[in-house]
């Protein structure tokens, strides 16, 4: 039996670095697996920031020699008293030093008369935004809509991202074939989706060693990560520890934590397997404590537990060396324990988080300050 910190250290040794290319239209929420460098200058040419006249020196009057609209690719040059009408975003002629706003001028035939020098605009130089070869998005960037806009602006159609792990979910227990509903696979699947991974439900399995073994073998071939529920304690029909030991290696079994003590973690064919307790509250809490941060890291995302402080509405007792996590309802800075048992689903239905009673704390009295891990 190990502590939470020891378990997290073991989990931290696993990595998932498979990559692939996808269209930028499908990349929202994915993580870049390589730096993105610009293969062009942005802007690609010196461009006007306003509608106005491009000039090379400040005079009272100019001769209009041409005009440029956004999208035109004219290679013009001006000198002396010449000017060119340039629309916003238009390519400015060679030698342009100033853009005189059109509203500060009067046009008479092909002559442009300046009536005010109150506002003289500059130009956006080629590459002032992004230079060719610059890193515009770094490896590990979580792609958002702004990033996609940048990629489109660079003319990039596909990006290399970390693949999404496929998580196989198996529920075990003879009772699931009778009157008991399968709750755990549904809650595990939602935790998997919360981590932006792909849940794959592989079905219900009876408490029989050979059947469980065969199902786990198939799961290890089809999925990147396996999560089971039930059959992990010390009962006569708790076969998961034997199956994992037979097919791979148990890395830890049983944690100094309640609820969730029976949880097992191992590897089969180099793939991680989580064996969660069958009790619904224990299963969900283990999924929050271990599975969610593990999957977030596998998808190269940052995970940080949100912990606040609150005062207990009543006394909570624990046992030596065990971390106690008690579902609580929060209201006006008060934490109200609502735990009824690890097999009672309403114990967590209305919970806002888990009150943390650390290993060295045998009890917390009414009014004591306690840390609460918010879901």
C-alpha cells in the first residue's frame, strides 16, 4: 500500500508522444507537436495603413501618376512631386516615406493639393509583423481560434499535433448482468472526454478470470490506455489483480486513501491500465484524483487542481496514515460534508468538491479550516 505522492510519482513516468498531421480546421483544442515557423514575411510588402496618397517628400501639391487597391501587385516607383493613390492594405510604391490621408487633400484633375498636414501616416513595413523564419507558434501550444487565424494567414493547411489517446473502458461484475446498472463506465467516459481523450466502451464482463483476461488482451491491442472498474479488491471473484499480474506488471495496488483504497495501476504491453474500485463514489473519486491529471498530461495539457479553503460545518474523523477525501457542499465559505458511503451515488451528486483530511490529521472539528479540492 502506497501514499498518494508515491502513486503520482509512478504515474508520472508514463508518456504519450504519438503525433500526426491534421487540417487546421480540425485543430482547435489540439496541442502542437512542433514549432511553426513562418515561410513568408507578414506583411509580404510595404503596405498603406489608410486610404491616402503615397509620397516621397512633403509638398503642397503633387501630380497623381497611378492608383493601387488592396490586392493589386503593381511595382511602382515615385520621385519628386509624384504621388500614388493607395487604398488601405495596398502595396505602396518604391521610395514611399509618407501616406497623406485622402481627407487632408483636394483633387483637381490629376493634381492633389494638400490642405492640411495635421496627420501624416506611415506605412507597415514588409515583415514588421512576422519575418520569414520566425517561430510564430511554439511546440506545446494549445491551439485556439486565434492560432488558427495565424496559421491560415501563413498559408498553412495542416499542422503536426499530438494524437488523442484512445481509452478503453471495461466494467466488470456479475451484478451488472442482473439488476445493477452500469454507472462507472458512464462516469469514467465523461472524465476521459473532459481530458479531451477518446473513450471506447468495450462492454460488460462477468467475474471470470479467462473472460476478463481475454477482454484485457483485446483492449491492449485496440487502445492506448485501459480503465476497468470492479473486481480489484481481495474478494474471491476479484480477478483484476491476477489478470494484470499474468499479462503484465502491477506497479501499485492499494493506496492510503479513502474512498479509493483498492485501486490498482499497472502496464500491459507497455500500455497503462487503471483498475478502479467498483463502488461508484470510489471509482469517480479515483478518476478525478488519478485518471484525469494522467490523461491531461498524456495529451500534453497542463492540469492544476483548484483548491480553496472553507470552514467545516461538522466534525470529520479519519484514521492514521490515510488521506481522507470527503465530498462536501459549499455555501458561503462553509463546507457541508455529504458523504454517505462509497457505494452511495448521492454521496457525490450534490458535491462541489472534496474536503482534504491529510494523513497526519486524525480529525477536523466543526469550525476548523479545511482545504477543498473543487471539481
